[in-house]
């Protein structure tokens, strides 16, 4: 079915107490509005119209490159007024129009599809939710008798009778309507109320008066229709989203030490028998192969980790590739371009950037490898670094297979160390080191008998 989707994203969000437009605050690393735009795309909408207002330029720039139509609502005079701005941008060839909200980020695809199907281009369909405490929400008042499936009205809490206030079914604000009828109803909206605003909910009465069936479909959960108006609500929906991600991972067989202490801010895919400890953050696109174990409080972004690898706590990886059965951390950092082969060891306080390490290479303590090509079975000593930057350009260090680099060495690039070479501890190497030989570059050690350490002069009285 051809479908228009209208997303209302014009509000200021005063209660957020932020200079950032409300719809650009984030859940799981993506803006509230981006979540809704992706939901619209998942529905197969042929036209998506985003209504902007407060911070319009910033909001529209955040969605640059998307196949979207933007309309401005200035000033903001209610939801009906917002739809009046969107009407000219609707595609008349799409018989159904779905209305979503940029600050209701977790709308589920299944619920939205169910609502669109209920509309069918012929009926006004409302998405509702039953609340344990519906105070303050508009109640869904249905017909009595055989037509009980149809909605007669939405009654605001302040206007409801005691019997109506006992109704727990409330309106979420999300609706699907026949496009042609919606255009007609929106054009006829009036603002003769105390707030002098135009309310989209008034189309319900118009539909009833015109004999158009009004039906309701229930949302799957409160979280998917919950709006964000404050930092507290933002945090609540963040946890709701993360709980959904945790449940999906556990359904797939992942062992989570604590589902409440996990953050997935992108796409995390896993093999079998994966274990994740508490406090881990996964961003972008991350894949963990069979048998991977992630220690506590790791941050991993856009990284692939091979089968059987163990990542110790407090490790940070960005745009890295790690081979099978490697051991990483604790307190290790893999920066963009780090590519580690099978059974590589990267230990505590070791940083790797734009470097490849072949199978079995080890850098176990307090070391830096930047812009380096490291061969198989290399042992890279504690405190050693590649000096890859001359102040203007980066240079590469090539370390052959089976090289042993002693502790506290400085390898000044560009530099090649031949296979099987040994670099003596404490050396500063700025010339190529031949294969199979010991190379040492140290200042001569000297001792001075009778030397006295300077003493501080006494302070003046």
C-alpha cells in the first residue's frame, strides 16, 4: 500500500532545558528523530514529510541526504496547525497517511503496520494504549453494543465524567487516516479554544460526524508510544531500548552478566557462546565471533573480533580487526586501522594505531605501535614506542618475523628491522637493523665519583 508518513518535529522541548532541539537528543547513539525516520523507512513509506520549527535548520541538517520532504511550522500553533503545513506536501497517490512524532522514538514497526492496515485507506485508525494510571490522558470512548469496536470520541481527562475517567484506554497521538479525508478535515480545523491552537484530535469528531468508521489498535508496549519531554524520560527510554537489545542478544544465546548494564548504540552481531560482562558499550557495527569473551567496561566501536578471543576489562577499540584466539587488555587501546592476526597478545596500557600485527605477535606492557607492520611471533618490549611522526608527516616502521624488541626502545621511523633481529633494551634506533643480528644504540654509561647533588638554598628570613 502506498503510504505517506508525516513526522511532527517542530517542538522546542522547554523541559529538556537544553539549547539542542528536543528531537535531536539521543537514544542509543541516534537522535530521537532519526529513530522515527528509520521506522518510517521500515514501513516502506513512499513519501515521508518532516515538520520542523524550533531549530529547523539544525534539525533538517541532521537528516541531510535522506529522501525526505521538509515543511516549516512557524509559529507552532498546535498539532492541527502542523498538519496544515504538511498537507501540500502529501502525495495524493498514497491513499493512507500515518502521523508519527519525532519525540516518540521507539514506535514499533509491527504496531505501525497494524495501524496502517486497520486504516486501509478507508477508516480513521488510532493507536491506543491501556495505562494502569491514565490520569491526564485523553480517554477512548467507544460505541456501545454491536459497534463497540468503533471509537465515538476522545475525551480529555479534565472534561471526562467519573465513568469516563475509569476508562484505561488512552490515545497515543499516533493515527493513520485516508489521505483525501485527512486533507479535508485538517483544512476545516478551528482554533476556537482557550489556547487558540488547532488540535489534530478534532478530526475524530469530524470523522464520526461524516459517518467514517473510527477504529483503534493497541500498541505492543508503553515504551513504544512514550514521548520524551525531559531528561528523566529520555533516560527511561534509553533503558527501555537497551533492555530490548539485551533480550534479543540473550535470545540469540549471548550470556550477559547483567542485562541492565549493557549499551548497544548501533548494530551488534554475535556468534555462539559469546560472553559479555557488565558496563560494556558497543557502537557502530560490531561483530563478535564464536566464543568471544568481553570483560567489564569495554568500549568497542566498528570492530570485528575473531573466534575465541578474550578482551580483558577497560579495553577501548575503534575501527579495529582482531583475529582468532587473541588476548587483548586490560586497559588496552586499539585505534583505527589496528589489524591483529591470530593469537596476538596486546596487554595493559598498550596502544595500537594504523598497524598490522601478524599471528603470534606480542606487546604485553606499556607500549605504542603506530603506523607499523609487525611480523609473526614478534616480542615487543615494555615501554617501547614507534616514533612515527616527525612533526609534519607520518612514517612507517616495518618489523620482520621473530624480532625481539627489548624494553624501553624508541624506533624512529621510517625504519625496517630485519627478520630475527634483536634490539637491545634502552636503544634508540634510527637506522635499519639487519636481520638476525643484535642491534644496540645506547649512550655510554658513566659514573662520577665525588659528585654532589645540588642543595636548595635556604629561604630568606
